[in-house]
C-alpha cells in the first residue's frame, strides 16, 4: 500500500530506530512510547490486521517466535514484558498494518490504575 506509513518504514523510505531486521520482519522503537521500552514488530509485507487473510498462521508463528528473542535483546525478558496487538477501530488499531507492541521496563498491570 503506497500510503501505509509502516510499509514506507519497511522499505526504508522513512527512517526508524531499528532494533531488528530480517527479510520478512522489522522491529523499531515507537516514536510515542508508552513504556520505557516500546518496540513495534511488523511484517514487511502489508497485512492490515489479524483479520486480514494475509495473517497466515505460519507468518504469525514466526513473528511471535521473534518476540522472546527481541525481549532478551532489549533487556526486558527477565522482569517480564507485555505483547499487545490492536485489531480494528474498536480494538484501538490506528495504523492499519499488522504490528505487535512489545512493552517493558516498568510494571504494566492491566487494567491500568
């Protein structure tokens, strides 16, 4: 999608603070973090949400398998972290490109107090 900001980031048309990249996925620091560590993990191929037919189990499995490795690399694995996937308007999704929020570095109790 030509107007998708995450597609542009994945194609290196817009800079980001990348923490991981391979042929299929890119992880980068959120520009508006809600926790001391707030990283977004995206597939490079445009998939609009978990409801998109492009959100295949194999791709989601590989993407999810990256999360513990990234948490370790980011130094948040030992104390714990939160993985958030917003889906659709009512689910709080504001960028319509599938992305995981990896959050850590402070207590992230739910619901917030």
